[in-house]
C-alpha cells in the first residue's frame, strides 16, 4: 500500500506512546498529526483542517483526560463533516473489541500492535467498498 498520501490523526494522552507510535507510522510513510486528548483532536479537526485535508483515518486511545475516546468518537459520528473518517480504537483495555463495536469505532487494535497490523487495519479501512 502506498502510505505517502495517507494522513493519520493519532490521539493518545501518553506522550511516550504518542511519540513512539507516531514515529513508527512516519517511518512507514504516513503523514501523522497528534493530539493528547479528544478535546484537542476535535479542535484540530474543526479549526486546523479544511474539509479537503481532513485526515484519512483517526487512531485514538480510549482512556484519556479531558475528553476520552468514548466521547470523542460519539462527537465525531454526530458531526456530518467528520463522521465519514474511519476511527480505530487503539487500546489495551481487555474488552477493546467489544467496546469498539458498541461505541461505533470502525476497527480496533491492541495498544502495542505490530506496525504491520496497524498498516493492515488502515489499508482495510481505506479500501474502496
């Protein structure tokens, strides 16, 4: 998959994880922006992106201060300008798969998934249907 044109908004409150995963994604050829919680991510999406440059996919943690992943994905799915962006739940929560389905995420990944699993998930989400 050609990752050079794929943009990711990575939402994670832990700075070390945000930097580590963000750098791995960048090394794989993705364009990555990051936010430390859902509130900041929503502000980035609404103010920092024009509709033609919205990210192709959002990868977000579940448990974050200020605005958690639950509230963040709910607000995204309720927003007609943002609700078509696929959202991946990136969580170490033991029930992540069930929560992802219940909360409206498009996919889920374990927090420390191998980069190839991340790439495969993104590829599957962005395939034309």
